[in-house]
C-alpha cells in the first residue's frame, strides 16, 4: 500500500503536468492554425478582389456593348443587307458573351442570371425586328426598326436592368 502511495505521488503530478502541457500545446497549435488560415484568406482576398472588380468592369462593358443603340451603330456598315446586319448583330452579341463567360466565377449568381437574360432578350428583340423587313432590304431599315423598338419600350431594356443591378452590387462589395 505504501508503494502504491509513493507511485501515485510521482505519477499524479507528472500526469497533471503532462495534461497541462498537452492543453497548452494544443491551444497554441489551434491559434497558430487560425493565424495561418487568416493570413491565407487575407492573401487570397488581395488576389481575388482585383479579379472580382475586373470581372464586374468587364460585365459592365459587355452590357453597354450589347445595348441595341450602340450595337446597331457599331455593327451596321454601308452596303449591308438587313439579313447581313441581323446575322452580324447576333454574332456580335454571342461573341461578346462567349468572351465574358468566365466572369461568372467572380460575380454573383443573380447578376449573372440578369446578364444572361439581357443577352437573350436583346437577341429576341433583334430577331423580332428582323421579321418585319425583307432579307434583301437595306440594313438601315432593320436598324431603324430596332432603334424604334428600343425607343418605344415602356420599360427599361434588360441590359439596363442588369447594369443597374451590377452597379448596386459593386457598390455593396466595394
């Protein structure tokens, strides 16, 4: 019994020191891990933030470029037929969209859905306008129909809605 008591006198303090050391080291390691995670997050934010801002900038440019008023003026060339203009307008929108597809990684899902909707609605408006002129008509006739359609809308164009939403989102983020 006396031997057991002597062993306990040695083992219990050693166990207490061991447990205290274990908890202190564990706490230190957790703190160090949190510090590393914070530094990693801070570093990644310094890389991601400029990319996000650039993505929003590119989306704003895309939405401005597919605005029918600027698109028609930019794409319409002297001597084109209405059919050629129609094809070039659709090609220009799709090309711009494909060029900016990767930006969806950096912007919100809601903003990207509005961008996609704007693209589809503008293509639809161009397609509807093209049915109102003969294929061999002058491109200026189709251009006038598209511009009149846009001017006579009672609501905002889909690209303007997406643009407004994107600007609000940028203001909230930055």
